[in-house]
């Protein structure tokens, strides 16, 4: 029986795609560089900003990477509330899960500040017991450390937990931690890409999660 659901944030319960793209574009514009296409950025979505900039900008020094991240966050924080939205029915499903006695946490590669900003903005913070962010781990997803840390913080077993995510990092981290995984069909990544990670479940509507955990039919607040 599933007693705990761990959610990724960006691309899973929070629609931040446009904000992320524009934040990258802002960094490129401020540097005066030729713009990188969104198609070029998409494969790296869901990963660490450090890795994304190293791969797409070709920078090699920590100083260059930190400068780009600073420019990225300059735009990201200023336009966060304007561009971030919860995905349809996400909050509704979280309310139903809580009503069914299912506990929830977040495992993300975002920093804690923007994780908390997004959850508060979209009215989801009240459902989340624990957040494991990039600030809290030595190894980010796809390493199992963030998932294992969330389980430990909540005092729950891997066998009774699910990890819901939109990227290969989410699915691989779940598997490595011994947690069943749910891939989401609204990911900006292709279904073919995600299915290579062999998720335990695939959903095209977040409300399908209620059937997986046995919470279908619970009154949604």
C-alpha cells in the first residue's frame, strides 16, 4: 500500500517551463551571446543549473558558471510570481491524497528558496511535510541521496512510497532508492525518453495518481 508520495517540482506539479526558458535567455542576452534555442536547452531541464550552463554555454570555470547562474536568478526571482503556475488539478489531487491519509514530500534539484516560493504561490505548501532541495544534498538526482533523505526525514519505508517526476533524473533516483516511480505525460521531455527509464507507472493526468495510491473516490477538498 502506498502511504507516501514524493513529488518533483518543476515540470511535475509546478509549470515553470516558460520562466526557466526566459531566465536562460536573459543570461545569454546580458552576456551578449548568440541565443541558445529552447530545443537545445530542453534535454537538460530538470538538472542542476551548473551542469546546464556548462553543457549549453561551453563555459569551463566555476567563476563563469556562477556569473551565469547569478544572471539567471536575477530574472527568475523578479518574474517568478508572474510566470509560475500549478499544473491543472495538482492541488486538488494533493488535497485528496491528504484526505486519504497519504503523506507528501518534495524532492527537487531547485534551491530551497525558489522551491518554497513556488509551493506557497500555488497553494501547495500546506500539503508538503518535507522538502529536499539542492541545498540539502551532496549528490543531486539521479543519485538516490535526495530520495533517501526525504524518506528518512519522514520516517517512511521505500516500499510504501512513490516518486512522481517528469525527468530521467527523477525516475532513476527513485529506482536507485528502491522507490516505485511515476512518469508524467505532461513533461516537456518526450515519452520515448522517459520510458527508457522504465517507470513503474505512466500517467497523462495527475488525477490518475489517485487510482495508483488507492485514493480514488476520496472527497477532494
